[in-house]
C-alpha cells in the first residue's frame, strides 16, 4: 500500500512529550505516532458499536425518524437492564 503524507497541528506541550518518549525508546516521532494510531484504531475497531455498525448502510430519513421517535418514547423503566448475556462476535 502506498504511503501518503498527513499534516496536522498539535499543542507544543504534547509534541515535547512525544519527543521525550520517542527519545527514551529510541524511536522516531513518525514511528511513535504510527504505533499510537494503530493501537487506537485496533481498540476502536474491536468496540461492539463499531463492529455492529461498520457494514450497516445509512438509514433513510423516514427510518431514522421512526427509530428516534421510538427511542424518545422509552421511559427509564424501559431502559432498565434486567438481564445480561455475553456473546462473542
């Protein structure tokens, strides 16, 4: 896969911290940033919300309104968790 350049701004204090950490671990700033991004992406992609929605196409305006209306009509009792089940996707 071809590499592309990204430009972004960060607070000077964070840049200084990154330089310090990279220096201690004998890493380049680029490698530190790449590893941090990959770690964050891995964590986010393993989140159940992401896993359940990543391949779902966007709902139509009508479907969205219907879903939001149903959610708004729920009471606190409706939202109380009464049982839990754990499963792995």
